[in-house]
C-alpha cells in the first residue's frame, strides 16, 4: 500500500476544483442552500444546508463521477467506465456515462436492494452481480475490465473524483463566504477531502469537520493515529459511510480538517426525522450525521455560521428508520 | 351573501401584490425553484416547482397571513388576531402574529391532529377548541372576538391574504419569466386567485390553471356555472382542499384562470410519492394535485414550460398515504 505522504501529492488544488466545476456545470445542478430557524434554535448555531440531496441521482456523487467521466481522454472514454458500488456512486457513474454517451458497467453484490439496482439501470448501465464479499467483487471487476477495456472509476480514491465532490463546498462558499465552519459526512473521505481543500483554499480561517457514525468511527481513529485504521464491524443505518479511508483521503483530511465528530444511531435517526419534519426535505441517514453530531454535542459550533453538506436523499420510502 | 360581481372589486392588483411582497420579505423565505428531468420526461413538459413546502410553517399560507397581520393598523393589531383553521392557516397566523409581537387565537375542532395543534402552539398562539361542526366553530369565534377585541383573519376571503399568496407567483415569474403556464392547487381559492392576478398582470399570455381532487371538485363546477357550488361530500387525502370558493375568489378565478383540472386520489398518491422519490422533497397531498392532473392528462401542457406552486409540505410522517 502506498504511504499517505506519497499519495498526498495526488490531490486536487483549487485550480483543479474550479476546472471541475466548469467541466460538470452543464450536467449537474447548482443546488440551493436552505436554512431552518427551528433547527438553528435547537443547535444554537446558524446552519446553511447545501442540498446535495437535490443533486442529480440524489447525491453529491454525481459531481465526482461526472468530473471523472468528462476528464477521460476520448480514446479511453470510448471503451466505457466501470464502478463497483452498492450505492450512490454506481448510479452517479451510470448517469455521467449516459451524459457523455459511453457505456458503463456497475458491479453490485447480488443482494443489493432493488431500489439501488433500479437507480443504476435507469441510466442504461449494465449491472454485473457478484457474491457479497470483496474477493468476489474484485474478481468480477477484473473480469469486466479485461472483457471491455473500460476504465475503473474509484468512488473516492481518485483526484478527479475528489475535485468533483469539492465543487459543492466551492458553491456553498461562493453563496455564503462568511461561514465559520463546514461539516461533511465521512465514509471513504472523498467528499470530506474535497470539502477541506476547497473551503480552506478559499478561506484559510474556516474550520472543516467530518462527521461519522460512532459505530463506524474508523475515520476518527485514523485521523488521530495517522494511519488508515480498519473499519470496525459497522452496524449503522448510515449505509453510505460503511467505508474506510484511503491513504490519499486520510492525508487530505489530516491536513485540512479540524476534527471528526461521531454520532449515535439514535441521534442520526432523530436528526434525519427533524430534517424531514422541519425542512420538508428527504435526506438519507448518512446525510443526517453532521446534524446528529451537533445535537449530541460531539462537535461544538455554538454561535457559529455553519455550512452542512447534505450528502444525499436516497431512501427506501417503504422502510423508514423510525418505523419498526 | 354578497354577490360575486360586487366583491370582485375587492381584489388586489399588481401594485398591491408588489407592496405585499416588500412588506413580508423580512419574515418569509424566498423559496427556491427546483427542476426534475425524470418528472419532465414523465409529463412531456418542462416543470418549474416553486417550493412553498420550504416556506415558513411549511406552506404558502405564511405569505398571506403575514401580509394580513402586517397590514393591520397598530390600534387594531394590538388586540391580536383570530383564525379558525384545522390546518396550515392557523399555524401561519400564529407565526405572523409572533413576528409582529401580538397575540393570536386559533379556533380548532377538538378532534384536530396533534401535529396540527403543535404547529400552532409552537408559535405561542392560544388554541380554543370547538365541536367539529360549523355552528360550534362560528359560535366560538364570535365569543373569542367579543372577549378579546381581536381581528379575524379569514384564510382566503380577504384581499390582503390573496395579495400575500400571490407573491409566490410573483417570485416564480421574476425567476422564470418565460413560463407558458402556471398551475396552483385550489381549495378556497386564495392561492389560485392571487396566482392568476399576479401571473396575468406580469404576462397577459400566460395560462393559469387550478388543480383540485376529483372528489372535491366544487371549484371546477363553480368555474363552469359561475356560482359558488356546494362542496360535495369530500373524501380526499388532500385535506387542504376541502374548502369551497368564496364569491370573491370565484370572481378572480373566472377572470384569470384558463381552467381547473381534477385528479383522482390514486393519481395524487402517485404524484406525491413521485415527488418524494425523484425530487427528495416532502410535499403534502394537496401540493401533489397539479402534478397528478398532468399525470392523468386532465390538464394538457405537453411541450410547455410550466410553473407549479408546490403549496406545502406538512405531512404526518407516521401516516403516509402509500402505507396501509
């Protein structure tokens, strides 16, 4: 495994993020920033929600995947792209490939939820199913790459993907340059890396925090130790955050983030429901983690102007976490 | 009952609507306009959703109530305001009164849902409960007015309220002046009246439609006959639309609207769920009626640029219409 220092060089800078923003602008939404005085009162802060749940495919992942796909040279792009994903990255890559008019294959575990399969098929990508374990997934990815000559697009360990994810924070700070703090959920760390690079390049004094489930606190532990710590047995409803950092994203986060907050499952459900009820917007459990950290006080932002990257809104409406 | 012609004079014009917009701007959100290509494809039109579900108190009603409350002369305002409402208008009046720092009383049927009571109490209004019938309601309203000297604010039969509701369409057309059509739900007709006056004053060629449940199609029948037709036995999930037009709103709607579409209960549930799933936003059943009319083809807007006033997002998350 390459060490964190060596790969840290392969991170986007503000120029790359601005280039990504221009590249993807025709294909993604400039999402609104919403406010809610009831939640401000609850958290004793002024919160600015950057609504990536309203993004194409319902998640910020559309930004990174679109930047990666449109960054490919034509000779490479025409063979198509491949992702392994059981979640939003697969749908995002399928969406981006369709925009460019190239093929996409998504390797998914055979037990994936039907709603996630539908999200990939909607954009014309081909699903290849594997057994739900990492060796089976890697074997099938290798097979698809060999068959097709397509390019693998990693969900986060890729500077083009990180630059794309960073464009959400870029827009947020364009709209609200006076923010004191920005918080983003952290799974593999692509969003948080990009957010930290964009926000601190634009405003050196800003504090950037990650937020993750206490039950999957590998990023908090990795941030402290400086090494990629293994993911614990992760039983969390935040299915988007059951991923370990890469050395690349860890380097960016240690460099640019002021800390990582963690939240209990109960606080995540409460934050999710509060957002649905008070803001009338649908957010997925992973997107509720920053607010959950504020409700539990694991991140202290009292009195501050706080941007929150609302990462996505893909939820199975027939299985809500407050319904048992 | 005063006749429609006589009261039609008491409707706001564009100047009154612009004055309302300036008056309420400090207290209400300028809501975003969102788009969704999947729903565009489904309806073969280009839809622009004006998101009043993100408005204060979760509904456009905040606009009308705020305009009414801030239009009161000080000598009148200091005695407070009264509404009878089992829904969003009560919460909106409570909100507006709190912004002005005056008292509010809301007369509600004793069987009102707790979530609706909470929405009124949150803003410090006093609830007075009556038996769930019109004579009991009127008796209690008269009693509260006599006790307090407060001013009654009608949910729709009031030119200040209509001017306030009209500001949503004003903003929508400021943002998207090239719309061909605007559609608003119609219950008592305050929103549709204001929408028609604002939109057609700004752009004479625009078509404005109302949308209502087929099971509560009094507006469609009144529009045809020219008389306020009684509300049928209304068994509809669109609880915000179980109201009959007033002569005043009927006059405005016959003058300014090109027609009224109706939708089945099934189409409303489908439109509501489609909006939740595709747009990641929470809309209440009443707010789904315009899209439901497009899905059922009772309004024909193929190829047009269509603004939809998304009226509100107040839903009991424990009782969703697709869950039985």
